């Protein structure tokens, strides 16, 4: 079994390689890409491109494509919102942890100062 990565396909070199032609057709993103395949004068590819253009010209197809694009946009928006929300929640959590640690340090500083004062008082009494 072979795997082909469409984005990594090289430019068409051999019009006789039907698999390469089909893969290039599946990978076509612009009208220019389709024109390059058409210019190779391979009848089956010309028929496929004509059929593709006929299908994509329908109102139903364009509506489905708009719906797909809208769904992708909504999904990307929802993912972005979820990421921002997670970051905000994480920041709040860590701010709470830092605040707790700051309070604990302040308590320890106060205890140290109390003990220093007590020691100073004891030292002054003994002198």
C-alpha cells in the first residue's frame, strides 16, 4: 500500500501516469491548476474537469460549500474561545496560588519580626 501526501506532490512530468494526473487533479486548488491538467490533452482528465465544473457551478453545491465554510469558522471560533477561557481560568488559578503564598510569606515575615523583637527585648534585659 502506498500513501501520497497531496501537498507534497511534484509538478506533473508525465501525462501518461494516470495516477499522478488524478492525484494532481485532487490537489488542484485554483483554476490555473485545472488549466495545466487540461492543457495535457488527456481525454479522461478533460472529462473529469468538465464534470467538476458542472457540479461546482450548481447553487446547491455553492450553498453546501458556504455551510461547510461557516461550520469551519464556527468551530475555529469555538476552539479559540475555549483556549482563551482555559488560559483565563489557569491564570486565575495561579493568581490564587501566588496570593496564598504571598499571604503565607507575610505571616512568616510577621512571625520573624515578632521573634526578633522578643530576642531584642530579652537581650536588653540581660545587659
